[in-house]
């Protein structure tokens, strides 16, 4: 918690009715999160239970190494008859060659002793047990050799790899019965009440975001804007991470930061991020705590850039944004204030360029719902002109 | 079921020990699936239950239209004091102007009668109830006007849209309590036994694939390669779709197609697709049935191109492949047989080009596990040269 303590003093200040004297850089909050939120111990999951875990985005906690050769012995790669290839020399449809030693095999069966090739059914003629070759086979033809798919000891997948269906098929073939998978952090979401379309409407969205990033949600509230009540909800045991939404601004009832100070420590309050600038962080008892604004678009942005990072870290995942990133060219100028990271919701034009769907100043989620993704303008930039190359982070991975 | 019946006669043939006289085009099987697998009735899901549905890839069954304006009335867009803008004319830090009618407001609160702007806290000076303006406000400044986010009647999202977290936030703000979502088809997966790394190892992989495409899995087996036993498992009630893996080839114990004929109808058997050419389809009683090869890579391929299409259709989703598709350039030649759709597992090179990770002929999932995605060579093509533009379908959406 060194980073958390280092932040102390900048945060324990009441901004209500006064405004923020300054806002910390986004990178300072990221650094605090990376120090405070460390991966939880992985869980061992049986192969049969991994299929549902894939929907949760499960990642490998350790590299996977092949425990043995695959296939473990030479075997038929197709249905047919196993032969000694030398017995088929010169065989053809006008010169059938008897195969007294041929053995019918199905694809996947081990090769019988003394055989080194599989003739497909189209190349044989059978009359009961009497089999003739209508073509020749080279040594090894129709055979999958021991270790041809995987050699024992090969590192198949690295730690942090997000599991895919075919991975489970290979694990099963190799006899891998269970694997260490990133933890599912217990994330308490506290809705700190406000007017409608403020925090009390954010439960479903935040639950979906936390689930996407690997957390298990405990949803609390909406609670009234009461300092003692919020502090008690923040400090209650049973969570690995606290996320609170609402009551982070400069109004009289914006008591969430004060409640966090009461429940542990308010380390940083106010970030040079638009939307989302009233976000705060600190410790609720012994767990990291992120306070998100109650305005829905600011809440979404502060989740994606701050709280989600903490969830992903605890879950043993890559802390970077999970959205598919592609390079795109701007069809319109995107202006931004120097010193502030700004998030533009953008649409793709028919030409495949990006244009703003909503400015960073525009509240509400309608702009995010009608956008194809977003572009971040870093703090050190005053924006980008028309025709500039930017990184588009896509909301939907299937329509790039 | 017209298409299913039309296929009759081409399929009800025993290929065991003889080989396939011909194989149908992939497009013929796709056409059969599109006719036989029609979307199931949607389900109404409450907003609070939508967060877990997002992990399952839930899609809208109908377009969503805004039921009212958002915001429903003019409201404060920031914390501060609501004022009549005309009262602030000429105010500045050297010329404080008393504001007897000013009312403190929090962001999101409705504007009090007679006010049309919100001065931020940095622009006021308060001494108890006595408030002075230190700056002026234009009419509408700091105010979000009625309907500025969303106008009543606007179509927000189309049918078939895959829901994202921010969509739930907007629905909540608009007071949308429940939505019709694509059905979750009940998919029976029957493992038709075989040697290890044949069908009996495929349960976890197929379960993960079906779940990804929106189905609920019932896993049966592994069952022995017994025609009557398989036919009984295929025909049992309670499923919307049957997927069987294994025993589709030309070996003596490849009885799955015969069992399907017994359980209903074998419509098509054998497809010009590599890997996966022994796939079959038909009807198990009244439900569509897909028989996949037991060789794991052939099984995966036939699932993705055939069975998955049926699952997605029943679930009301886009029937196209769900993998993120990007344009890429070949670093190596990809050769393919005319008349056969071939699937190359490919890797991205450091230059961002694609090169084969495994040929369509190579069995086993190791090649798919170590690939970044796949490229399909259509039946009418004999392949593509070095430097050709192809569609790369990515296994992982986050590293494009």
C-alpha cells in the first residue's frame, strides 16, 4: 500500500462548495491502482468446468506445457486399412495386389505392428476378409506420427492467455484435467443515491462491466447521500474491491469522498479526465476503493479507465483496456484541452473513417450507445486534425 | 422443413467401406440450415437480469425505441447554483453581483422555475444563504435541455444488436424495465465414442462453442458406437437442436449417419469442406441435427461453419461467423483444391502479415491453439499467392 499512502494528503480535502484546486493526471491514478490492486491467488478449475468460465473471459494463471507427446503413438489419420507400404508397390486399379496382412483401422486408432501406412477405403477392394490394394501407399501415408501434433514439454500457451474453445479440446486430448485460472474478485458496487439517471440507474451497467472484467458482483443500494451510511457500506467485510457510483462532485451532498476517508483513506480525488473528472480513489479498510461520478457517461468513462483496471488486475488479467483496438483516420477534428485526457465517442463513416458521435463534454449515455467505439486524446495533446491516425477502441469486436 | 425434405435421398446412403461418391457444397449445407433452423421465440428479460445475459452475448430481438425524452425536463448539467442568466450580467471577480433568487443545485436535478443557467461553484461566493455571482452565465449554460440526450420515439438500437454495458445504463435512465432478447436454444451434444482424442474428448470444447453462440448445453455420453443407442439419444425429447460428434466417416463403426436416419432423416452427408468433410445433417425427430466428425480439428471446423450457424440462427443472432474479421496480406502462398472450401489456421507475422500455422490436411487442435485466427479459401478458388489480400478471422478480438 505504499503508493496509496503516498497519495495521502492530496486527497483528504473537502471540495464541496469550493471546486477542485487541481486534478491529478490519469497516469497517477493508474499508478496508484497498479500498486494497490495485485492479482488474487488463482483458482484450479476442472476441465469440465472451464466451458462456463470461458464466457467470463477466463485467463490462464500459468503457462500450459504439454505433459506428453500427441499423439502418444503412431496412429491412423484416416479410415481405411493399415498396411506395410512395401506390400502395395505397383498396385493400381488394373493391377489389384492382395494384402493378406492388411488390418481395417478407423481414424485415430493406433497403427498395428508391422504397418506403416493407411490405404483409404477408395483404394481397396474387399471381399469378406480378402482385401486387395487398388493403389500404392508411401511409408507414413495416412499416418499421424507420435508427437507430430505436440511434443512433450512444448509451452502451448502463456500465462495471461484468454482461453478459447479449441484450447479446451487440446487440453482434453492431452489429458490435462484441471488448470490454474485467474481469480474472480468479489466486487462490491455501492450506488450512492441521487436523482433519476444518476447513480441509482447504474447498477445494471456497472454489473455488466465488472462481470466482463472477471469480477463477481455484490450490488448494494441505492443508498441515501449519508456520510455515515456510505462509510459503513464501504467498510463492510467480504469484498476484494469497492466501487461506488455517485456523490463525488462539489455539491453539498457529495459525501462519498468524505465517507471513504472515514472508512479508510481518501488518497486521490479529482482526475484530469473528461468525462469523469470527479473520480476518487483510496482504501476502504484493507481493500482498494474507486469512487465514480454519478453522471452516467462520466461513470462509464471512469469505470473503463480506472475501476476496470483494478478489476482486471485483481483477476490476473491484462490491465489494459479490453476493447479491440484498430488504427483509423479522423474524418473530423477532435479538439482537446492540454493537460486533460479526453474521451471522444466516435462513429465510423461509410468510408471507414472516424467522426465524433459526442464531445467529451456531453453528458448521458445516448452518445455511447450510438457510437461504434471511442478515441482517447492523451493529456499532452491538444487534439488531432482531420486525416490524423488514431487508435479506435471498438465497442463490438465483430464489425471491424 | 421443406429444405430438409428436399435433401432426402442424397443423404440416406451408407458410405461405410465405400467412401463418399460425392460431397455437397458448403453453401448447400448452409442453405439447408437456414431453412431448418429458424429463430425461437424471444424471451423477455428484466433489466436487472440483463447483466449476466451480456456475458452470454445476448442480442435484441426487437429494435429499442426511446419511450420519452431524455432528460424529461431541463436539468442541471453540473453542481452549482441555478440562476436567471439575466441576473448575472456584468458579474466578475472584481464585481460580485448579489443573487437573491439563486438556488443551489446538484448535477442532474431539475431546474427550479425561473432559472435558465447553472453557475459552477468556482463562480460563486456564498456566505450562508447570501450568494454572489463572480462571473456571468449565458442562457442555457450548465443546463441539459429536455430531450437533448434522446428524443422520444428515436430508434436507439436495431434488432439483432449485441448488447453492451452502456446500453443497459441508457435503458435504466429511460425507465425501460424489460426487453425481448434472443432465445437460448437447448442444444443436446451427443459424444459418439471413439479412441481417445476422438469424440469423447470434445465435450468441453463443444460446450464452450455452443455457450458462446447463445445455446444452453445438455451433454450426453460418450456413448458407444451403437446405432440403436445413438438413434435413441438423438430422438429423445427436450432439445431444440442436436449436435453429435464422432462416427461420421467411412469406417465400419461409423454409424452416426445411420442412427440419424433411424431417428428421423439423414438429409446430407459429406461436404466439400476441409477439414470436416464427413459432416452430415438432417432431422432428429422434429429438430435439426448436425453430425460432426470426431477428429478434433475437423469437429471444430464443422462446428464453426455448420453447427454454430444453426445455434446462432435459433438464438436470433447473425448467422455469420462471430470472429472479428480484419483484412490482412499473405506472407506465404495458401494452396487449395478447386471445389472444396479449405480452412487455414494462420499466424500473424511480426510485419502483421498472415502465414499458415497448419495446413487444412493436418489433424489435431495444436495448430488451432497456436494460431491467431483462420482464413477460408472459397470452393471456387485454387488458393492465393504471396501478397494477396485475405479476410483474417481472429480468435481473439483484443489483439488486432
